[in-house]
C-alpha cells in the first residue's frame, strides 16, 4: 500500500507544480487564451493521484502484486501518463509563446501524445483485468 501512496503523492506534487507553472507562465507571458497547458494539471491529479489512491485501497483487500497483468499495468501506465503530460506541457508552452509549428512537428507532438493516451487506455484495461483476477482468487 505504501508504494501506491508514494505514487499518488508523486503525481499529486507533479500536478500541483504543473498548475503553478500554467498560472505563472501564462501570467508572465500575458497570455489569456485557451491552451493545452491547462490540462496537464487535472490529468496528473485525476489519472495519477486519485487513481493510485484507489489502487492503494484495493491493494489492502486484494493481492494485486501476484497478478502479471498488474505488473504490466504498473509499467505501461507509469510510462503513458508522464508521456502524455509531457506532450501537453510541450504543446501548451509552444502555444503560449506563439511558436510556429511545422506540420511535421505538430504531427509529432500529436502522435507522441496519442501513444501516451493509448498506453493510458491499455493500462486502465490491465488494471481492471487485474482487479477481476485478484478478486476471483
């Protein structure tokens, strides 16, 4: 349980830092429009902090660590979430500073963020499968 609480705390701190970065960076740059930068904060808080708090609660009642799908979930999910958020930060920062994006760079950022989202989706499915398997034992 302690490991999952540590993950939750880490994602919570990262989420708060992203929120501060969004507010202060847009204020300093005088930006008042809509930006992808604002979405990194809630992604980390909900998909990181809250999810791992829930996993910690389930780990008290179920033996999740013995499930191969759970180990795979931990690897895939903890690659997918930071990757997704990193791409949000990059795209949002470029939006705020008004940097022109070539078609290739725009597609690359979108593609990498898409891979991150696919990993998140796969991770969530693996988590649900792991919970089902652990409950059946």
